[in-house]
């Protein structure tokens, strides 16, 4: 494996491509099995997005000719095979032209280097697109200025900003662009005033609405209304989703939720506690969670995940139920979703940790909370999602004798109610939630691989994933 940009370039220069085997994609490294196809604007946009995102993340390299596969036990993809291709498939001048015409400031200085990798006489290669971090920082941020129809633009009159987050490139929401534009020294005093104004407006607009919410939180329709707003905000309406909620069973409040972006509960929404770097956690954001009409505070990565807290004690997480998260490792080509028991168990543990940390900040605190897990829209192209509580095996190999079962419906919810907050066992509650989902699929809970049964109460603990 290579562990730095310098090691990667040295391996390429020496023709030691096998050193990339096992290297995980990261903010500075992206692997692609095939060269870019640049016949259509959508394809050119994808290339401009990838390279500008790498530049905005501090530099790195994109290597074409390296095949990746998903780890069954971590939320990452690693190189597993070297796949050189004919040199004629890459037109370096075309790449530079796109980086000049589609990106501002232009990235036509990016190095595009070909490395011979085929058998003698076959003229095959791997290609590295090398983005120098120092120059990118000096000239950036870099924005894409053409072909934005896919992101809501009209093909050139708007701009888009992309930045790598881990091994992904999520679209940048307008609030984040505004924060970046306002990050210069001349705006610091103004930003401080804006924070005060935001908090004041939130109190004025939100007080009456929140009083009404307290009376209706137990109303199923109010809960569904809030979840519908969350799906719309994260742009996951009608998609396979994993949804967690935690609700205060008695009156509670978060009096500082709209006071300061530095308040502990706001920081928890931005960056929840996590067990490991590449685990199945609830995500995080560089953005400050936004105040939504004085009614809630919300942290969103568009198209991927959402964390939202309402001041009357309603906490929501929405994330992908598909191969990007809950069904990690599913075959994208088949479209059929296979829920990963590991992703399910670890994500559920993370949410219970999150809920416990959030409700510790409440004032007054509720005596009890109810925690719910839900999946929805999990039937894809007429094929129900499948699940086996023993999959995947810890070593990444399929467990012999697996007999995955189909979901009885496209969605389901399971609730653990009356959880005493003072004695909240953040490892026992996740087991109860996952066990409930197991039973819906027709499995005994004892089949769940990712559980610690050494004590009197089965639990899902962090040690299972480290």
C-alpha cells in the first residue's frame, strides 16, 4: 500500500503499480478502473468536478487503471487489481482543455502523466492526474463554470463548488458556498453580527410555532410532516433510506439551540461521536447546522445524510438505505439491495450514542425517550431488499450456509419506547432495535453476528467494530 502522495508518485515513477494494491481511496487519492469518456457535457462535467474537488481538498492524484472494490467491513473502497488500458484512450490535450474552459481559475496546469504498464509491444498504461496542493491552495477555490444542468443550473450562467470529503464528492449546498465566500478577514465582524441576528429572528419566529409543536409531537401526522421535510431537505424523497428518530416522552427543551453555533448541542449535530474513521457512522459536516425557520436546527450533506433536532425533543437522522451505506457491498449493476448486518448494527449503535449525547444537553431533560429505526423504499425494480443477520463475516468472506430472506414489504419501523434517560444503555438499546428488524425478516435475534452476548443482556458494543 501507499500512504502518501509522495509514495504514490514514487511507485508510479518506478513502475511498481502493485504497491497500490490495498490502498484505500481518501481525500488525496482516487482510483478509476477506466479512463474518462468525454464525449458528452455530462461526462466532461464529471471530470471537471473530480479534479476541482481534489484541488479544493488540498491536492492529490487520480489514477486511471486501478480497479477498486468495497471493503465488507469498512465504509471505504480499496484497490484490488491493476487494469492498464491502451494509451490511445487518453487525450491529454483534451483533458487540459476541459480544465481550462470548465474550471475557474483554470486547472490546465495539472500534470497528466502516462506510465507504461502493459506487456512489451502492447502499449498499455496507467495514467495519473496529479494536482499540486500548494498551487491549488494559492489559486483556489476552484469552481466549475459550465455544464451545470445536472446540479440545477442552466449550462453556464451559474457556478458550482466541489470539495472531496473522504472518498466522496458531495454537491455543495448554497449555505456552504456562502460560508466560504464570507471567510475573508473583512467579513469576520459582519459574520458575528449575522449570528446574533439569526438567533434573534429564530426566537421571534419560532416561539409560537414551538408551543404548537409541543402539543402535537405525539401526533403521528406531525411526526410524518417533519420526516417529509427532512427527506426533502436531504434530497432523498422516494429513495431507499435508513431513518432513525429519538423522541422525548416528557416535556423537554434545548434553550440554547438557536443561541450560538458554538453551543455543544450544535456541535454535536455538526460532528457526532464516532467509533472509527472508516466506520458506518452518522457523518459530519464542515458547515454550521442551519436554523430552519426558527423551528429546528439541521445539518445536511445534500443527497446523502441529514441530522436534525427540534427544540421540543425530536431528533432525526436520514441516510442512504442503498449501496452507499446500509446496503454497503450490494451489486450496483443488479440494483438489488442486500442489507449489511455490520452496517446496520454499527449505524444503530452510532445513533444511540448520538441520541444519548444530544439529550444530555436538554434542559429540562425528559425522564424517558423513545428510539425508532426505519427503512423505506427498499424494493428496487420490483426486487425486495434481502437480509441475513450473519452477513458479512468479519474476514470479509461470505458465511457458509447463508440463506438471506426477502423483506416482507418495502419498508418497516421498530420502536424501543420508554428508555430511561438516566440509565440509557447506549449498547443495549441498539441491540433491541436491530433484533426487532431481524424478527421482521423472520430471523431469531440470536443469529445476529454483530452482538456481544457475554453478559446477561445482549449488546452491540464498539469493540465489535474496532
